C-alpha cells in the first residue's frame, strides 16, 4: 500500500485549493495517467484520493452499539490524501513507484516531492 500523506500546515494557504485550475487538472491527469500505466503493467489493484481532514471523523461504538463520532481534528499535523493498493514483485519496485508518484506536479507544474509511505498489506495468519 502506498499512502500519500500531506502536511495540513499550508493546506488552506498553499494547498491544492489555492492552485490554478490548470495546475489541479495537470495534477489529476498525472495521477490518472500513472494509474493507467500501473494497470497496463498488471500492478494496479486500487487507488483513491480522499477528502480533506475537515471532513474526517473518528467513529467508535458506544456501549449500546450506536456510533459515537469525534472530529474533525484541527490539531492534526498531516493527513492521508490518497492511496494505492498495488501487487508488485518486490519492495524495491514499490519504492520506485512511490518515487514516481512523489514527483506529481503541483502549483505551476513544479514537482511536489511529496512523501509517500510504503507498507506491505499483511495476509491473514494460517488457519490451524
């Protein structure tokens, strides 16, 4: 799983919401084109962009099973902006893909060099 984390600081003052429409379109086009390359290579499983932290809620069940929500969380320092689930042959391949995603264009077309966390999706333990 590749997770694109974005610092919340600057999200409203410098984040994608402040970009020119053509910069947003170029960024999204990059992501869609990249996903098509991953599909063509057979490595793509799923990818999603996520809504901003202003819409996030933590939910847990109360004792009676009804939802108890908390949030949004103004104090968060960074948030998950999107993710990819890939089926790759090695960790090195996942790292190379993450580096390419990190170079997605941002404001004015400049590469973002955004952090992309890479984590293995674990399988279930064997059943005895």
